[in-house]
C-alpha cells in the first residue's frame, strides 16, 4: 500500500473512534426539558387523568405541593437492551477498523491488534450502568385565564420523550 495512504487512513479511523466515543457518551445524556401544555379539559378532570397516565407508565407520586398546585412523579427508567447491543456492535465495528489499520501500519504485530475487539463490550456496559436511572416529572396545573380557548395550563419538567408521550396520550397542545 502507498506510504501516504496508511497514515491518512489511520487519522480517519481515529476520528471515527472519537465520534463513536462521543456518540456512546451521548446515549446516557439527560434530556430533561420544560414545556407548557394546554388542555380544553377542566383542572379537576385533568388531574386524575394525568395521575392515571403516569401510574400506567410505572411512575409514583413522590411529592405533592398544594400551595403551588405542583405534583412530582418518580419512576425508574430501565436501559434498553437493544440500544446496549447496538452500541456494542458499533464499538465492535470501530475497534475492528482500527485493528485492521494498525495491522497494516504495524505488520510486526500481525493481528495482535485484534485484541482491541475485546474493548467493544465496554460500550454496552457503560450504557447499561448509566442509562438506568430514577426520572422525575414535575407537573404544575393551573387554570388558563389568559387563553379563553383552553381551560387548563400545565407546566411540565420531564424527559423530552415523556413530554411527547404525555402530549399525545392526553391530546394536549403546546402553549
């Protein structure tokens, strides 16, 4: 192989590995957002629906603040087995690419660089340890005096996927 090709291939492969490391780290990142949602249903009807929704998703009421009309739900979010396997596969492919480039660049070591493949399960293990966590959802329900089309305004602080699910399940609109 050409002498200029191997170092540039090594550089591109190292960039691939750096990108994979950041991708694996991002898989466990907290994606909590705050949203204001509105509903045509009255506050007295909406609160039991919200409680039932979160209980069906294995959340429990952790705290109730009647002064601020705020409820905090807690639930354990389990890591995804599919995502752990997928991240392990991605790490395996990245380590394989690096091992093949190193075996061409350093022929004296032969295929000993394939030992890097043993590192790939660490990505799935990293995800599995970090992704399982206790999630909190903070809800504040108030009457919507500013908008005559909607009866209730809900301020929610939760994971962005949970916000989307809540919005779809209860037919809520973004304020």
